């Protein structure tokens, strides 16, 4: 294998990344580093698709780092992921970075330097979160549109996290739009081999729908009830918490369970589409047709490419 080369397995939710990453680690002597912005939260297990602890046959990193609602960012993930990668390499193992949060993947392997505003405890962030609680997501987005229409045009109005981030960047003398444009030209920092799982939209839609139904069978409603009992309502009703905010609405009597599940499926389909768009822009990714290739064959495919890279290094 290539010396200290990070293996990245990316793709949309429901494509089979977690299972393949773990199987690959068993095959090549690796450990998983999760690159999922929701799996960092403790107690959010079923709805985020975490591999259950009882089913982890290799070490997993960057899971269960904070409680729901606590602030976290790509900058903090960069710190945590690189620490995990370094520790895995010190043991002589291969880091397998696995996840569907594209910005987290890039934060880990690319030479991205985050402004101070990405750190926890930013007073600008706290102020605009208060504004959000006062006037709602649409009102906050309208305020961004007034002061930075270019950034507002590329941020969905219900994506409160990114809208607030845009205000932080304005305070730093830049803009979300300029930062996003700059991201495309940032060089790579860590040696990495990137593999993407390509699943046709119709097949992926079926997998997502099945996965949502299975989450309910595995106890998603009970998981949400437990999180509410612990006082984490604000964290699990955040716009990005797909699968949680919809169940909260059901538990509070604003929808039936069937309606909540349909909302989860629709939101997940849309999220998967955004993930595909993000990863399709990265020409470093070698795509695997995961409709027709099974997990063992995919492991062999990746191992063969890694051997080739090691010879050519």
C-alpha cells in the first residue's frame, strides 16, 4: 500500500459506504474515520446511519464527539480527523475516510485554512442564532439577501447553519460566495486515493426508502423520544437533522408517523442529490459502479488500485 495514503470512500447517503469501508479495513489493515457531519453527535445513532457498536469489527473514529446542539464545524472536524489519521498511521494502519459530507472530506485532506469564524465560541454566530430564534429561518435569510445577495443566492433559506456562517464571514471581511469559489482551487495536503460509489438514482431511491423504514423498525422513534427527554430538542430539530425533526413533529402531534416517514424520505432524496452534485465536481474521485459490483469485488478493485499507487510512488 502507498505510504501513509488516506483512502477516501465517498458518495450519497444510502450508497453502501459504511459497509464497504469496514470490509476494506478488514482486507487491507485499516481503521475508519467517519466524515459525516451528523454522526459526530452522541445519541443520534439510528437516524444518522452509524454502524452499531456491536457490528464494528475495526476501530471507528470521529463518532460521538459532542452532544446534539453543541457547536461543531468543518474546522474542528479538520483538527479531529487529522489527529485520528495521524494516530492510525502511527500504528502502521491505513486511514479509511468514509462519509457523505463533502466539505468534511475536503477539510481533512486538502490544504484549507479556516478563518477564525469557523471556531466555536464566535460571538457573531451567537448573535445571529439569536436573530434566527427571533425571526425564523426565512427572516434571517432575507436579511442576508439584503446585505450579501450573492451569498444568499447560493444558500437555501432553510439552511440556517450556512446562513449564519455567511454572516460570520461578512464580519471577517469576506463572503460565503467568495469562500466557496476559493474552495475549488485549494491544493491537496494529505496523500489520498479517492473512490466514489455510484448508484443509479432509481436504485438509490429504493435503498433510501427501505433504509428509512428499517430505521423505524430499529427504534428511531424511541431514539428521538430519549433525546427529547435529555433536553436535546433544539439540536435534533435543526434543519440539517433529517430523520429527527420530522419524528419530533410526529411526537408533538403535528403529523402522523406515515407522514413523517414520507417527509424523511423526500428530504433524504434531496440530500442525496446534493451530495452527488458535490462529489461529481471532484475529478480526483475514481467512481465505482455500485449497482452491479458487490462489496467483495469493490474491495478487491480498491486494493488493486492502491497496490498500483504504491508501486508508482
